[in-house]
C-alpha cells in the first residue's frame, strides 16, 4: 500500500531511539498517523514542527497497518508564530483540536482547506481570531454538531437574536428567551456574521462554541476532555484583548 498527499503536521511523539510517530491532517486521506524513520535526527526533527505543511508518502504492507511516512517540507509556519505568543497559542489550539476531533483516515476536504488557510493567517494578520472563531463553527458543523442560528427556536423570528440554546444549538431571540435568558449562551453579532467583530464579541463567541465542543463533541468522543491548548489560547486572547 502506498499513497502521496500533502498535509499539515498535527503532532509528533518520539518512538524508539530515533523514530517519531506523527499525525498529519491531509487533503485526501484525512487525519493519518505513521512512523517517520530518523524523525528525531538533526536533519528531520526541525521539519517536524506542529503546523508545518508537508509533502508526504505513506507506505505499509497492509492498509490497516500504522505504516511509515517519508516527508518533504512544503512550508514552515513556525517562523511566523514563534515571536508571537498569541499566534503560537492559536496554532497549538488548531493542531490539538484537529488531532482530538477528526476521525482517522477520513477525508474532510472543506475543513482541510479552511484549516490550512487559518494556519497561514496565524502570525501574519491581527484578524486571525475572527477566522479562528469561524473555524470552530466549521469544525462543529463538519462533525455533525453545527449550530442553527438562522431564526429563533421559540418564535421563529429572524430579528433580535441574542442567545443560543445549550440544549438544541439553535438561536433564541430576547422575546423568546423570556425568564430563561440567564440559562442561555450568548449569541454576539460576530457569530451571525455581522458587525465589526470586536475582541469582546469574539470572546463571547468562543464561550459559546467552547460549550458545544465540551458538551456535545467531547461527549460524543467518549467524554474525552477538550485539549488544554484550546483553553490556553482563549486565556491568551483575554490577556491580549
């Protein structure tokens, strides 16, 4: 078995004396793991940085085997984020959530494209937190946990939407919320794709997507905890906003 693809490196862990096991989110083969021989060597280790875009060839005797990767760098994203702690936290969060959430060996081309575009924005523009928030919405949607923010779940109105139901993931208007408003999640304009997306609204949006990552997605994955890297990124956004 053999195939060639391109993808973003999500994680690296040492394997034996000189090899490494890597996870790569590829364009056509989804999240895929494999061994890189000599992955801890001076020649290859600098290439294997989370977020790096790689050209890879995977080989195995049988399809179900772990297999091995040979890797060639396409571009490094490390240089753009190493001097920017916030961007570095964002890159770590993206890689950790993809490794956590994406099913193995299942192609998701649309999310792959959005993920690599987001990674390229990190460290290159101050507007990336908005792209990150939209990416979390896309991640939930891709995995079957999308939010329905088009109209109020109670009244059917498309006006005055300001909450999200934690039970249904649907929008709720101020009128529809009534006395239950304090039990609902915030729905800032930024989640509706309107307004100027100030930092405070992005953080509110991340509060809402974070709820569904934890209570819907993580529970569906066997109650595994959402990666700490996501919380560290949100904390960094709070400090820098």
